[in-house]
């Protein structure tokens, strides 16, 4: 495995965002071996990303054969209001992964995976990846920004669905909450989506996941949703490696990892 970190600055905009890659090493003398790229957009309430948990999650999916990338996007301490900077960071990361496809031994599928607040960023990217404002702002074409599918874990989706809870934080995130509430902007070109959450999540209500699921269902988007009965917020792969406390070790919820891998292997459109 090769691990590298690179800046996501582009000709169009300055950013402090970075992307860390956990690249698969092809079998010696192999001329044809390629790997599926998986871009992870962590949570962290737009103030940080949980680096230890994110790395362990990346390694878990690396062990399943993916070339994994962790996006460290723009935080509220670097830009206020924050949006649309994190969405543009995703666009730059997608472009960089495609640009290095041959060098990094990647195939022509690209999966996005996001958790908590990162889920709102990814949900918005799913809504807007081929929009005029995002292509113009990023400087890339819709084909440059396309991807295969999206996996969302306990995502924040809308600004009126229980998180953030205070107006001060919402103002730090955006001065246009209607435009950045992801369930309100689903279109027929949203990519296939896998969603999981827990019914009793005490931080980000499951209503967020349901809002996005129902909005995509109205547009006939291919999707799958799993609402587990119990589990705290922020479980990542839901085992003892990433648990913040004993309740975070949930073997039943941890099945989402294998289910998501099976789902990502299904016949979605290539990017």
C-alpha cells in the first residue's frame, strides 16, 4: 500500500483542503490489475474530521480491495459562511482521482461515501454535480464531475431536520439554507444511493435520511436504505476499532459494511 496526501488547490480557487490516498499496490508483474476508487467524506460538524476513525474506516475498505481516499474539506474556521466551499472541494477531489486514474491503477468506477455532516456535503454534490453553477464554479465539465454511486451513513441532509440545532451554527454553515438543504434539490440525474442510519440516533435524526430517500424516490433514483433499531451517532464501521464508547460497538449495525460493498459491486453506471 502507498499512502500519500495532496493539496486540492486548483486554478479556479484557493483552498486548504487536502486528500489522503490509500493506494493499492498491484501484484508484481501485473499489467492489468486495477482497483475501484472510494472517496470518503467524513463528518465532524464542519469544524474538523475525526482522523483516527476515518483512517480505520479507510483501512477497512482498503482491506476489501478499494483504493480509498479521505477528503479533508474546508472547515468553518477557514471560511464563513462555509458553503459552497466543501462541495467544490468534493468536485476537485473527484477531478484529481480521475486525472490520476492510470497512475494510481484505478478502474472507471468511482464511489463516494460520507458520514454525518459530510453526508450533507455529499448529498448536495449528488444533487448538483451536473448543474450549471457547480460546473462553472469548479471549472470542470459534468463528465469530469460524474461518479458511480453514493453511500451515506447517518447523514445530515436538511437544515430543518434537527441538526444543527442552533441558529448561530447554521449561520456559520450557510446564509442560504434553502439552497443547501439536500433533499430539496434532488434531480433525475442523482446517482444511485445507499443510505444507513439508526432510528434512535440522538444527534442527527433519522428524518434526514428519510427526507433524502423520499426525495430520490420521487425522482425514481436507484437506492437502498437501512434503518437499524439502535446505535449512537458517529459509529463509522460500528465496531470496537472506532467506538467512542461501548455503545458504538454494534455487531448488527456493522453489517452495513458488507451490505454496502455488495451494493457497490452491483451494475451501476460507470463514470
